[in-house]
C-alpha cells in the first residue's frame, strides 16, 4: 500500500492518544462489537473507501460473521440477515454519510426515534462516537492512501 505522506503521527503525535480514546469510548460495551463493525463497513461503502471496506470485512470474518451478512451490508435494507437494532444503526449510518436533499434533515426525527427504541442514551452516544470515529478514519485513509489495495 503506497502512502502519499509519511506517517501523520510523526507530525501530530497526539493522534495516537486521540485514536486510543476514540477506540476505548466506542468499545464500552453498550453497542455490540459486531454492530460497530457493521457501521464501519457501511460507512466505508458510502464513502468509497476500499481500505475501510477490506479492513472491516476482515474484522467481521475474524469475529465469525457469515459471508452472507458481510456481503449484504451493501444492500442491507433488502437483506434478511440483520436484527432490528442493527438495521437502526445501519439506517443512521446511511443518514449521516449520505448527503441530504436541500432543505431536509440528514437525521430526521423519525429515524432518531426509531433508533432510540433499540439503544439507550449511552448506546446512542456510543453510536454517535462510532460514526464520528468512522468519519475520522475515512478521512485519514482517503487523504493519505491513494492505493488502498496490496500490490
């Protein structure tokens, strides 16, 4: 994998501390690790980050997820493989990472209300941080790594 720039940690050593805090906050147990990985994978699809799609597909395989579920994340609304809480998290991911039509909300009240049926306040905060973390890493990968596939 080629890099456009040297390791950003060389110039901003605080990134490691920030990354560690983000990982710990997302891994607090209020949202299942599988759901978090599904969210990261879906965000990778939406942003067009091959690196993130490959990475999080591998994480899900390592965790024992089926190929059906991993592959169906790209078409999750029509796939029968996801629980209602996972569907809510994936819908929230779509809303956050897909531009909204002018004059509309990216996360409408109905979606927020539906998501809160499956996740309590701590889990909702964790989902928000998961989405923020996904955006953080997507941006780092997209800017610094033009060729995300191994040669």
